[in-house]
């Protein structure tokens, strides 16, 4: 792992509530069967074509090319934890490859469900800039690769739910006040009627660890990319306002401030921290920092910890497998060092 400052080690606009923004595009090469219908040799051929198209374009030298069959399970899972690849792609091997920008803000999964899953990530609420970069890269690659497109259906994808724009725009939100108030089920029902979905930290089927949720568009057919983004921005703005109002309600409860400070005390002194306990405590600390209760800790320090203290990330940094108890000790040591008072 190089020392380039990663995107998730930074905070951005509306950073008290919004952790990150992601734009993901699903694309397939015209005249080539979907990955499920390709032999390992043909999959490698597709990976090579995508690599060459990217490397020959502007800033192509900023990317590393990683073959999934040469990647350890812990390194692949660590990338899932950092949202660089999907859980499904972590299981891919022969003929699948990852092109990863050195600051990890852009990743291209080659031969997942589709030939190409291009995603751009930004700290905070930054949908317009993330889309601009994704669109520029999409245009550059299309010139060489010629993506499958139909005038009526839009971009052709293996799963019909991605037909049309092939775009999934998502925002990672920290919603401890709405979760505490039991508002998430109501919120999920409301946004589903508006073509959006709200899920846990790692997407579909995952639980909301540390009160972190993903809000994303569901509709890709019959709607433009810009309309989908504007819809997402509008709903996100309402959720942000609701969460901030909920936090002001929490502030009136003296037990809330005590919980925040106790969480910081445990994080700064614990010798063992399980993953679940860490996520609960760091969530309390994050909202306390965002509300100005704790003034001497930076939000980007917390963002870096949330990423680096995940189970596989700890083992990937150590370059060896660990038992849960050993990971808990290493996690606690890392947290103590970074939050030293």
C-alpha cells in the first residue's frame, strides 16, 4: 500500500452527515458476450482491452492493474470494506481484474457481472464532480472499447435492472439521530416511492453498522443521468435537514453528551475493541465531533479510522491473517494512537 492520501481519509461538503459520494457506471463491450458466457481466456482478453484503453488515455499512468486471481482473500475483502470493489467481485478470480487509481478515488472492476463497472468516489456530498469525472472517463473508454448501446433501451447490461443509464449514484450518510428516533423504516418507505433505496453500510443485504446508510437511485431506465442525480440530491438534502434537527433534539438530553465523552474515553484507553463495539463508539464520537461537543479531533481522522479499523483492513496492513482476538488488540492500539489526547 503506497502513501498517497486516499479519498476516504478526507472530509467534504456537508461532512457532518454525508460521509461520501459514489457514481458507478455499468458498461459492456459491443459484440462480446457478457462475462458469465466467456471462457477465462476471453475474460483475460477483455481485461487487457480495458487496461490498454485506460492506460493510453489521459492520466492512465495514475492507475495500478491488479489481477484478481493473484490477490489474497484478505486483500480482496479489505477492498470491499473500502468500497473499492463489490462483495461479488471479491469472489471473482480467473480473468477478472481491477484498475485502481492511486488515491483510490476511481476503480474499474473488469468482468464482474458486466464487462466494466466504473466507479468514482468523493468525500462528502459531491455528486456533480463525481459524475463529471465518471462521464469523462466513460467517454474516453467508449472511444476505444465501443460500449453496447441501444437507442431504445440505452446501455445494455446483463441485469435488466441496470438497463438505460447503467448508473447507480449513491451517498453514504451518518444518521445516528434518525436511527435513535426509529425513523429509518419510515424513511426507507418514503424514498422507495421516489425511486430511491436506503441500505446498510455495504449495500444490499448489509446491516447499518455505526448508523451508516447508503442512499442510492433504483431507476435507470427512462430517466437521464442528470435527472437521477438531481432527484438524489433533493432527497439527500431533506434527510440531512431531518438528521440535523434530530441531533438538536439529542443535544437537549444530558445523557447524550455523557455518551459521547464516554465513547471517546473508551476509544482512547481500551486494549481490546471488537468490530461491533468500535463501530458503535466511533459513531458516537463522530456525531459528537460534528456537533462541536468534542473540539480537538478532526473529522478526517475519524473517516480514516472507520476505513482502516475494519477486520480485513487490519490484516491487509499487517500482511498476515489474524484471529479475532488479535485483530481486536491491533484495532485498539491503532485507535489509541490516532486519538491520543
